[in-house]
C-alpha cells in the first residue's frame, strides 16, 4: 500500500501536467481562431474590392 504522501505527490503531478495541457490547448485555440478571423477578413476585403 502506498503512503499518503506519495499518493498526494502523484496526484499533484498529474494535476500540474493536466493544467499545462489545458493551457497549451487554450493557446492553440486562440491562435487558430485568430488565423481563421484573418482569413475571413481577407475574403470580405476581396469581395468589397471586386464591387
């Protein structure tokens, strides 16, 4: 049977790694959204120029 201290250490290591993964995913989502927004603005700009 593991000690409570070791269990706590493993738990907090897991929580920390999940926080890092969540932060990385959030950064990727923001980056992707900005790229898509730029692409949409470029399409609108081209449509306006063609009028």
